[in-house]
């Protein structure tokens, strides 16, 4: 895991266009197959989040590690450990939510950022248990990687 997390950090830091192109291909596969293809990242299950851009007003899709907690999903704004919080996370917080697709199911979510405290610690632990690369990413950056809960609102 250490090698793959470092490699994703290097790509995100120095050649982000490669990561964006890979995400576009993965999103296309995921959508066109109703979540049967493109559903993993380095062997870890993923889901699709569509969030509206805070400046453009246009929808932006992103593939994220699938970290369920009951009916909610936990999301981590790691950006593979780059120095700044990813735009998708900033857009999510500005919009207050978005739409997710898990497999063939799609629903609306409301986002709630977890700044400090036991709930954040619990959600971080769940995320790291699902994808240990998050812990490595935290060592690559001085910023505290943000964590949010996506609360399900409808089907």
C-alpha cells in the first residue's frame, strides 16, 4: 500500500492531468455499466459523487472510496495528500450536498463536515480501515485532511 499511495501522491502533485483523465474514464465506465465496471481503486470499492461547481455551476463527477456508515457515506478530502484540499471537496461543502451512485442505485445526499471530535475520529478510522492509503496521504501534507458525512436524503 505504501508504494501505491506514494505513487498516487506523486501523480496528483506533479501530473494531475493524468489523474483527471483516469477519473473521466472511470466515471464513463461506471455510469455506462450501472456501477459494474470501474467500481474499484487499487482493489478498494468506489462510488460516484456528482457535485455542482462552486464557480461554474456545472455538475462535476468524482470517484471516491466507498466508506459506508449505515445509510450514510464517509468521504475524505485527501487529494492523495497534495498540499491543498481538492476542489471536489470545496464544491461539496459550498453546495451542501450532491448526488451519489453506488452500483445502479442513485440518490441525493446532504454533506456535513466533521471538523473535530469523536465522530470525526470514528469516521477517519472507518475510512482508513477501508483504504489504508488515507493514513499515508496524511503524512504527505501539512494540512489536516478533511472528513465529511454524506447523509442520504432520498432514493
